[in-house]
C-alpha cells in the first residue's frame, strides 16, 4: 500500500510563490509516473503537471512558464514550484502516483491566492 502526503499549501498574494511537496511511502515511487492535480470549488479535478518515471514533463497551458514539477526518486518526493500565482490558481492540490494497477492520491493541500 502506498500513502502520499502533501504539504506546502497556504494563503499567498497574487504574484507570490508556493512550493508543494508530496512524499510517498514504500519502494515503488521511482517506477511510475506522478503528478499534481487541482480542484477548484464547483469544478472538476484537472491535471496541472505530470512527470513520467523517465522524467518527461508536461503542463497544462495556463501554468506553463510559472510552475515547475520535479521529482527526487531517492527521497520518494515530487515537488511543484509555483511562481507568479494568480487568483484562478486557487484550489485544493493533490498529488497522484499512477501504477500499472491503480492510482494513489494524497489527501490534498489548499492553495489560496488572494489579496
């Protein structure tokens, strides 16, 4: 069983930065793709950034140039560095690990961008 624990959310002013971290338990993290999703009130959960086991990365268009995803397989960690934050980035952010059998999700961390 894999557990994912996110941290780093909070309240930030527009234009500010936050760094989200997600630590996975167990020993399979390096084998699979992982990523960050977000869900705003009244909206569907959407993929924000994805990184494969080989390090291939993609982002949704609205965060390109502002967010950076990275992974450290030695620490079982995936990080989302978020810069130039906007009010529309406000959401609960979740990390996900996609194995060949199932997806594992973290509990979510709230990000609020407001003045």
